[in-house]
């Protein structure tokens, strides 16, 4: 098409006017207000609020000419949250996670349904069975904010060398409950405190698969026993293994580096702070 | 098969950069992906041909990075750089029409290729619309370069864009109809392009065979 365009263009160029006509644009203005008052008046495509946020504080306040409608409707999340979310990279990551969580939710619902069906069958035949699972559908956590926060915490745990090594070394069917770390179920109703504790213990257990750092893994496992007994809640959430640092220097450094890096792009800690007020588990 | 087209695109870089990009495609973890994203954006802003297909390279690197370590360093840097350029777009347009047109072509191409769970990236929907709306302003319609770019983008991603936000597509087409019908001083070429895109959308994002014949039969000459 562009070849054709080009040849045509040469003819057209001869009849080119200078660009002074502003008349037609006035027409379109009137018309658009008639259709929908909330439309942008002038097409003056200047950035929207979320975009300005990345700028200096001054330019953000200075957005006077802008129609109030000129915000991004879909991205209600990022806009209402802190400025850190304003960059496109983070927006897309949030979007990705949100969709992932919703997809997981559908899967989980299907699984519960499947479980309920088999349970009913079993009940008719044997008459009794542990039925705490059958109520799970009603007790499912569906608050998106909670699920996203939990997913973020899980992602941090999974985004470690230890986790990669763990899933490689211990295939799923070999994992034993109580022995191997099991990712907490984000769809179960838990109090905030209980959930954070589960995450913490899960991460601590995962540390057993940290890449070997001279000392070997036994030391780490020992530490886990100690940590389990301690009141882990008193330790800062994202540095659950702080006390290990004396014993396992190498692996610990890489781990905390990872965490620091994540701090820049948004930590669970920060998110929690913004959302504590709306967290039902806390009440 | 895909690699061959990518390789041919990569030919336009100097040897060191070629090597860097090829490594990024195969082993993204071993290179500085921020540098890579900047190289790709810089080249896209300079090279109109490259900007039309750079999205594919971006897509391949994004996939490779996800596969290798579930990372998205490249995508984050790419998008944030795009956002940076987006903020400066009026300045860019004043400085160099060609760079501006390259930018729009590139961001649309990225929109076309990079998906989140097979859906367009929401964060880019409004920015892309903003760019296209800018191209549909009276002063931009006076430049065939910009009209050409606008129409090309709508051919490629118009349908997807409309699906995610009809209202803004309607807004955009109000401008295009106004431009076609009322704007003085438009070249006949620009009018032709506008008319074709109006028909194109009206026909459900395709041209009827007669319309196609009307617009394209002259190629035979």
C-alpha cells in the first residue's frame, strides 16, 4: 500500500495548501459536546493524571486545563494507589497479576466443584467422610485486594533460587505434607496474621534449598527449627531469616539483595501499609 | 522461520549491537536488558521500517525472558522508556515529524505484539489512542506523513483498539469524519486515505471487494 501511497502523494503535493485553516475544528468541538459532555473538548492529547504523577510534584498540580474526565477509567487501581504504580511497566505487571489471580480463582472454583461432586458420591456409598472441604466454596477468599497482596507475597517466595532448586529436586508427587514446604492456599479464608505467618514459615522452609554456601544445608535446617519456636511475628515480614545471616553469609546476601531489589518495584510491606484499613482479617 | 525475519531486521545495526541483540533473543539473562530495550527504542525512533516490525523482536525477547527466568526486566524497561517518550511527544513532534511518526508506529506495533494473557495491555490503550487522536488533529491532517501513519495504524490495530474502548474509537472517528468532510486544505491524497479508513471501519474493519478494487486496482499501473 505504501508504494501506491507514495506515487499518489506526488500528484497530491502540487495542490497543497498552507496550514492555516482552523475552521473545521470548531465544528467538531460543538458536535462532540452535544454527544457526550464528558468527551475531551480539544483532543489536546496531553497526558492523563497517572502519567503526570511520574513528573515532579509541581506539574501534577498544574493540570488545570484538563477536563476532569480525562483520566484513565480502566486503570482505577493504579490511579487510586500510590504514585509508584504510575509507570507503564508496573501497570502492566499489576494487570498481569490481576488477570492471573482471576484465572486461578476460576480454576480453584472448578476444582472445588469437582471435589464436591466426588464427595457426594462417596457419601452416598459410605455414608461418612470428612466434609470440611465441601464448605470451602463458601469460605473462599474473593477480595481482589487480599488475593493480589497474597499473590505478591507468594511471588516473592517463588522468585528465589531456592524455590527453583526445590521444584527441580522434589517433584510434586514426592512432596510430603509437613515435611516439604507447601505454598499457602491464597483462596482460603485466613486472618491477616495467620496468613503472614504461613508465608513466613513457607519462606523459611524454602531456605533449605538455598544454593549451597560452603556450610551445607544442615545448618540452615537447624535454624529453621529454632525459628519455628520463636515468635516469628516479631521479626520484620520480609526478612524472616535475618537471624540466619551469621551462619549462612553467602546465600543470605543473595537473598536479601533480591529482596532489596524488589523493594524498589513495590514490596508487600508497602502494599500492606496502604491497605491495612480495608483488610477484613484485621477487624 | 521467525528468526530469519528478525535477523534481517537486526542487520541494520553495527556488529557489536547485532551480537547483543542476538544474545538477547537467545539468552536474555546474560545481557543488560535495559540497554537492549533502549537500543531497540532508539532505532525505532530513527528507522521507520524498523519501527513497523520492532514489536516482533520485543515480543521474542519478552518470551525468552519469561521462559528463562520468569522475568520481565526487558518489558518493564521498554514500557517505561515508551512512557518517557510519550510524555515528550509534543516536543518530539515539533522537533522532528519523522521521529514522531516513528514513535507512533512503534508504540502501536508494541501494542499489537505484546499481550498480557492474550489481551492487549490496558496501560497502553489510552496512550495509543492519545497518539492517534493527535494524528487526527487538523494540523496533523495537513501532513500526509501523519495521515499515512494514522491510517496504517488503524488498519493494523483498529479492531483490537475498538474492542477495548469503543468510546474513544468513536471520538477518533468523529475527528476523522470532520477532517474528511470539512477541513480546508487537505490534499486529495489525505482525503483518499481518510475515506478509505472510514469505509474500512464501517465495513467491520475490512473493505468490501468493490471498495478494495476501487482503492487498490491502480497498483496494476
